């Protein structure tokens, strides 16, 4: 079964996920916050209250981390871990790895259920 993209343009074309509800102003605000992210906990940038700006900021952080940056959030804002942040960085990595394992377990179980159902319906 194919999942449909619920949001679309008037012509019916799907809207790319990253553009859902993000205005140029919200993108600009997120970029300004991203540019303020510094090294060390003392230079952490808090997540914005505006959900659209927050979504865009999270996207910018994710893109940066996927292309060679290192930005984490341990509950007090986004920052680039410095020499004094080894414990926080290791804790962040452990949490992310745990999350990844849990997602993999879940999708593997879902695949097994789907495969069993499909084989039964042949």
C-alpha cells in the first residue's frame, strides 16, 4: 500500500516536506538562530517557540550534521561540543544510537508482519 502525501499544491503536486508552513521570514529567523550556534554549552542556542521556525532550525542542524558539522542538543539548546563537553557528547551519541536501534527493531518487526500477511494473501 502506497502512502499518499496529504499536503499538495492546487494542481495536486506534493509539496516537499521541508517547505510545509515555512515562510521566508521563518526561514530567515531559523537561519539567524543557526548562525548563532557556538562552541560549548555556554554558547547554546535555545529552540524557538514558533513551531515552524523550530522545524526549520532542526532541519538546518540535521543538514549540517550530515555534511561534516557536529551540533548537539542536550536539553539546554543547540551547540557545537568543545573540549569540555566530552561527557555531554558521549551521552548524546549513546542516546542517538539507542534511538536508531529502536527504530530498526520496530521496522524489522513491521516488515515481518507485512511479509507474513502478504504471503498469507497470495
